[in-house]
């Protein structure tokens, strides 16, 4: 029998689209899991800490935008209800 060699390409890291709070939450969890596997390497720990900081800020911006949208919709509704009929 002949020996068969299989060649495989190294998979590139998957880039997630961080368009929702849920997707950001999942990415934070993924980064956390990577950080736990990084061991005691100070550079890796700092790298993961920075990523988590950035992701947390992105989540806060999305929450703020959502609250702003709700407030605008509420103001519009209040103006509509308060208008003389």
C-alpha cells in the first residue's frame, strides 16, 4: 500500500462581526478563554486585557446608542400623545 500525505493549510483566525451585544459578549468569552490558556506570559495577559477593554467599551457604546434611540422614540410618542386633537 502507498502512503498518502495530506497537506493542510493553517486556518486563519475567524473574524467575528461585532454588530450586536450578543456577538461582543461571545467575543469577550473567547478572549477570556484564550487568556486562561496563555499561562503566566505577561505580554499575552496584557494583550488579552487590552482586547477585553476595547470590547467592553464597544459594548457600552452600543448600549448608549440603544438608550438614545429609545429616548428619541419615547419623546416622539409623548409629543404625539400630548398634541391637541
